[in-house]
């Protein structure tokens, strides 16, 4: 098996397990949750198989939905996986075309923009699907902004914790 495939499988399992065991139990002020499990979709290799990404994003969302008793995570995850190439092109430009991007390298403005776009899109779709009422748009926006900030902080810390060490 390819080492990248093994790393992606382990990342899938580890992020989902930490999400379910820790972050699903964490609920600040009654409505602020972190969803760092989407790091699997964000950190998936730029040159990886797109169909595998969409399928695994769907399964990750369905599994998360099973633990949260919702149906919105699958929709949000698949949408994020589908829009990911557009976010790459927007954030990295020509570098994306040559697929020389590694998100877990040092944090640059392009990487931060990519992570931010990914997280805010996922969260907006998630909360829009959960509430599913247009008259609650202010609640959706508030939850999206606050949860995005919390998830960004957790995600950046996680990226630096799992970042491979520099080899000399």
C-alpha cells in the first residue's frame, strides 16, 4: 500500500475519533462547537483521487451525523470536498495547477486563506442545513462566525502538532 493512503486512512480514523470523543462533548456557551474533523478534507493531497475524496468525505459526514443525530454533516462535507479545487485555485493560483501545495507546511497567507474559506463554507452549509429556516439567518451567521474562529484555532494548532519534522 502507498504510504499516502495509509496516512489518509489513519488521519480519517484519528480525526473522527477525536471529534466524537472530545469535540462533540465540548459545547461553549451553548452553541460554540469545534469541528476539526474537516481537517481530513482540507489536508487531503492536492493531487489525490477526487472521487476517493468525495466518497470518504461523504462517509466521514455520515459517521459524524450518526453521533450528532443530524443529517447536515454529510452535505457540508461533500460540498466542501467538491468546492476544494476552487478554493485551491483562488488561494494558490498557478501553484495549484502544478500541484506543488502542502497545506501542513509553514502557515502562509495563501494557506490561511484556503483553510479559512474551507472552514467557513463547511460551517455555513452545516448550520444552514441544521436550522433550515431563512428567518434564522442571523443565528446561522453568528454560529458560523464564532464556530469558524474556534475551529480555525483548533485546526491550526492541530496542523502544527501533526506536522512532520524537518529532516536534515
